[in-house]
C-alpha cells in the first residue's frame, strides 16, 4: 500500500509539473537563436507554411512548440551554389524568407527592429529574424554588409567552419593551428565588427576560433551573441566554448544559445561517433561487401548498424539542460538561451525530435528547481535583452 501511494504521489507530482510547465511555457517568450530550415527545406521547394512530414520545422509546429521569435539562418558553404557567388546565395535565401512571410501575414512578421519583434509577440505572430551564418558571404565588401543589413540581417556569424580572409574559424584554428597565415581578426575584421555595431547588427561568435572570439569581444562596443554553441567542459569539441569564453560573454553582457546537436551535448556520443566513422566504418563496409556484393545493400546495412550503435549513447533532455545549468552556475542566469540548430543537425537528444518539443525543456528546468523568472530569461528574455541593446 505504501509503495502504491508513493507511486501515485510521484505520478501526481509529474502531472502537476507538466501542467505548470505548459502554462509557464505559453506565457514566456521563446526565442530560438538558430534554425537552418531555409537551406534545408525551403530551397528544396518545401512549403513550411504547412506541417511537413520531413525535417524539424514549419509554421504549424513552431506554433505548437510555443516559439515566438525565430532567427532564420541564411547559409551557404564556402563553395557557392551559383556562378555569381556566395553573396548572391545569401540574397536568394532572404528572398525565400520574404516570400514565406508575404504568404503568411496573419502568422508571421519579418522583423527588422526590436519594435518589430515586440509587435509580433503582442500580435501572437512569429517574429522572423535573419541571421547570416558566415562572414564569407559579405565577400570582403562592407557595401555588401550594408546591403544585407538593408535586407534584414540582424546578426552576422563572423565565420562558419571555414575561415575567411579576415577571421579564422574554430575548425581551422583547431585543425590547422600554426599553419594558418593569420589567426583571429585582421584590421579589416575589426572594421567589420565596428560596422556591425554601427548598423545595429549583432556580432555572432558561434563557429569562430578562440582568437577571433577574443578579438571580436575586444572590438565590439555592444553585447555579442553565440547563436548556437554549447559548453566545452561538458563536451570538449571544437565548436563548444570554454569557461573563460563564457566568463568573457558574461562580462560583455552577451548571451550563449545552447546548440541541440548530440555531438556537441554528449562527450560519449561524440567519441562513439568518431570510433564508428574513423575505425569501424571501413572494416564493416568491407565485410558487408564480401557478403552482399551490392553497394546499395551495403549502405543500407551500414546505416542500420550505425543507428543501433549511436542509440546507446544518444543524449537526453537532461544532458542538454546540463549545459544550461553549467553556464548558470558559472556566471548566472542572464547569459544563456536557446539556439537549437534544428534542420541543420543530424542527431538530437531523446525527446527533442522537432520544434514542437521545446516545452519539455521548460519542464526539465522546473524539475531542477529553476524559478519562473529564471526560466523566462533562459527561454527568451536574455536574447531579447541583447537584441534591445544591439539593434537600432
């Protein structure tokens, strides 16, 4: 009987926590710092105005997940999709977002100011903001930076995984090290940061190398954002930020938006992934070829084996919240937010399969004893503060 009562009490607590989390989540303003649906789905002619069966995001699911403000990543790699170059690629993606907004005026607003964001929230519409992911897209031309600002760019990620002529990336600083011709920001890179400040565009330091990170912090007169980065101490990979970087962001008054990618959340997942790809893959695929003599069948069997293996080390929502918790304990609850990287990543923590699942994060924070005030900051208040300070 005692065990039954205990079980019933636990169930009641769980139900009440979920109900409280749901109410809090709907009242809070949720800001997601990074989503790649434009390059992942929209360029492939998927209409995100309606619920999709593929991918992580669309307008229906954002509404279900309680998302109020979404930064849409404008992304192209170092090799352009068309002959006119990467700047043209960026402009085409912005065109696509404008078309979506024009078709859905009752559901979303393409925001270009803090006032636009607040108006969208008040009208219960999705505030859509543009973040350009990679400084190579300005093609070393401040006039093109100005033109992207006119189109609505409200943060610029100084680098993607590739460095550019004026800033070095985390990947290159980690892998190439002393072989780089320069490390950090050049004089032109400092000009870029200062121009971003002047125009009211946030300086995004996700993907940047440590030297670029510190050079940009020193050059910026306004709070910075890391739109989709996690904690190095919990998962030591090149894309995550170290304790001293976290402290520097707090001193700057900026915000770090936690990335959901499993390989940036879980050290065990990252290590198992490396073992599978670097060691086991060639051996297993060779063995499968000896059995099947069919490349399609070999790939099918490998993918199944791969899925089974990574499932054992797939992180959970609690592993994700550990990253939030770490930053809060290190520097306080004013400097952390959400930067999912949905539609730009291949593996997610259990329970966070798409944008409808954000309320589970609110529930997990409540279960850890976070106050409603702190949760509202983490879900969106901190990013809104940085927007207010950084936008014009």
